[in-house]
């Protein structure tokens, strides 16, 4: 049997009296091949694959013919497998085929130019190739064993492009101002495009598509959220599986300041804001209209701050995240209470029971109230929008403690340091005189008025006058 030429050579022993011979190959399906010769062998060509031929040789004589049945038979090589089809799913290809008449043992091989050949064996018309690599082009052939020729018969190749390898080195960066992310990755062989996904595991999933670049931008992300990010490569036949996922933390949400509490007569204010998702800490910036600026870095959502009196302030809060910072909050505006008046100075005009007070201007003050308080508790008030005040109705012989408060809308400062006013003594009352004619002595006595520590007594008569000093009332 010549397996390459599909021919067979039949031979026999010579028969006495035979002048010619006819060799006939017959299959059960009716296919017949024959050859005529005057020797003891002949060649039969164009034999069909996968057939079992019975051989008969007829000896032809000059007067009669004799037919001799050969012992044995001829089996041709198996037919090559045809109509290969492949059902592929992630590194596994299920190969099926038809034909291969006469074959009983099959071997399937997937070959590319880089990796070891992947094979499987079967006794029927299907076989599974396991362990194919991604992003590879394989030639798949089915081979059937040929025991007749101690050879194999091979099908035409079937070209398979496996699924694309998942993209690698996936990275993502976040832009706080626009709530957008840029996703990048390394190129995958044979990819026609890519899809990048972000998912917060709560149903918020967004994607972007790139045709030939290895990055794309995704907008519409939410602040203060942790996203999973992965990329899939798009192929002609099969897409890749998902790449390894990475985490992307978006920037913190913008804080809001619902209230600022400014107690009157206190230099400490309380600023509070809502705690925002994604914020690790908060940057609080306070700025006054007289140049005061201070920042605080906090982890809690409130701040007790000691601020200068009498200023207008604005405060903003910015959330600071692990990736970037939030947009600063809308500013909150407030005023601290007016400053306590300083350099309080008092004066008195003794003859008129008139006292006055002056002071330095206080930051934040819209007006002032000055109060003079006597030791017995009676008071004299003076309201002014200047830095001085005068009283015309102070009592004689009194000691007054004077304090000044600065006033603003709905708030007054604490009182200033006090200053003292002493008014002039009151005139003595109920004077009584007793004369001793013998001694020519006049005795006087009177009631002691408030605020008097000593007295001067004067007597005048004609062209003479007498005076003396005493600290008693006689």
C-alpha cells in the first residue's frame, strides 16, 4: 500500500496455464478497482480512504478461466477529518469534526509560535483543549492514526483567536474640582478597544470607552465615595475577562456651616459644620476685617476659637481627603462683641458738681454707656457715640466709681477698669453760735456734711478778721 499515492500493489503466485490475470478490489459499499496483467502483480490506483477492500484474482487461460479468492483484505488509510468547529470559552476549546472514515483514534493539537503545543486525545469526534493562553492565535489540527501506513492523517488547520488578555497595570487618578477620574492601563495584544468601569458597589456604575488609546476619562462621579475600577479589552471574536480591580477614593464632599455661635461678652466662638463623606480632617480658615487670619486643622466637626474682639469675620471649612481636598464651604459671616474701652480717665469741676470721663475708641463699638456709681449705690448714666461723657448732676461730697461699656447691636462689652471721681464737699448745715462775754469767746458747732475732712472757720467784724482750721464740727 502506497499511502501517499493512494495506490496498492497486489501480488500472487503464478497459476499453471494462465496467460493473464485480473486483480479486483471490492468494498462493501460497491466501490470496485481492478487491474489486468500477465505478470504476478499489478498496481491499483485511486483507492478511497477509510475503506476495507476484498481482493480477488482471476487467472485467464487460453481455453478457460479460473477465479481464486485471496486470503485477507486491504484496509486503506483513514480519511482526513473535515468540518472542524470550535466552541471556545476562556482558555478551553471544545473541538468537533466530521469525516475521518476509518479512523478510531484521534489527536488534536493547538499550535502557535510562542507557547508549547496544547493537545488532547479522543476516540470519538470531539475533544477539549484545556490551558490555551489569552491573546494568542492558534492553528488547530485533528490527526487520526493510520496503522496501515504507520502514519497520521491530518485535517486542514482551523485558526482560533483566543480571548484577549485582561489589561494590566490599571491606574486611576481623581480630579476633585470636576468629580472626574482618568483611568489608564497597559496595552493588550490584538485589542480593538477598551472599556473602563467604576462602581461604588451601591448601584452607581459608570464607564468610558477607548478605541485605541490606553486611557479614558469618566465624569459624573460622586464625592466622598470609594469606587472599584477595572478595565476590559474588546476583541474581534472574544473580549477579555475583567482586569484586576483597584480602589479609587473620590475627594471629600463640600462641607456646610449651619451655625456660628458668638456669645456676647466672650472672646470664644463656636463654629460647627456637617461631617462630610471622604474627609479625613478639616481645614478651618478664619479671617477678620482688621487683618487677623488663622487656620486650624481638625478631625472633629466643630471648633472653639478665641478671636479678637470687635471684628467682622468670615470662616470657611475645607474637607481634606486621602487623594485631594474638597471645594471650600460657602463662607459664614459673623461679628465678635465690641472691645472693652481702655484708658478710662475721669475729671471733676468742684464748684459745679460736674464730672467727666474719656476713653480710647473700642473696635466694634457703635455707642458707649458710661456709669458713675456712688458708694450708696445711686448711679448716673451717660449714653454717647463719642469717646467722652459729662455729668452735671453729681452729688456734692460723693465718691463715684466710673466704668464705661462699649455697645453694638444686641451686645455690650464687659465694663472697663473703673476710675474714681470725688465731688467737692457739701456746705456745712445747722450752724449754731454761743458767745461768752466774759472771755470774749464764741463757740460754734455745725453738722458734718458728706465728703468733708477739715473745716476753715472765718469771723469778720469791722476791720478785723479771724480764721482757724479744724477737723471737728465745733
